[in-house]
C-alpha cells in the first residue's frame, strides 16, 4: 500500500509541475484532464477519492487507538510502535494524495479560465483595432 501511495504522490507532483510550467507537455496534460472530466470520469474520481478518504480516516482511527492503548498501559509495545509508524505514514501519504489531487483540479480550472480570458482579450483587442482603423479612415476622408 505504501509503495502505491508513494507512486501516486510522485505522479501527482509530476502533473503539478507539468501544469505550473509552460511546456509542450502542459497542453497534453490539460487535454488529458479535460477528457477525464467527461463521461463517467467524475463519478469514478469521486468514488476513488471517497474510498481514499475512508481508508485515511481508518488509519487515523487506528493511530488514535494505539495511542490510547499506550496511555492506558503507560508504555508502548514494540509491535505497537511499528504499527503506529506504519499507520501514520499511510495516513500522511493519503492526505498528501488528496491535497495534491485538489491542487491538480484547481490548477486545471485556472489554466482553462486563463486560456478563455486570453482568447476573449484577443478578440476585444482585434475589435478595438478595427474600430480605430475605421475612425482613422473617417478622419482622413473628412479632411479631403
């Protein structure tokens, strides 16, 4: 489980780096995220995120149980120490995965919004150029 979570964290970090810097890979990542957010993709993502959250809460509950047992007995069993470390590592990796997933979603949204605003701005600038050319032609024609 821990190897899978580490792999997931590194893949998500790579996606974030691809989204943050303007590289040719960014366009491919955005197209991939666009296609994953269509059809049954959002339902599947919510199901996976919900399952990850339940396992995250379960790990936190196990950590609290082990700590409560240690408080009752006054000493920590070596087996409990290993279990505690393992559950804390799993919980932290799952928390990182959920946070990075949220960051990827927001970065994707902001990049899409930025592209939409750039295209709108370009259209407005082009309309402004046409209007100024027409006004210049009227003013030049009016002088003659």
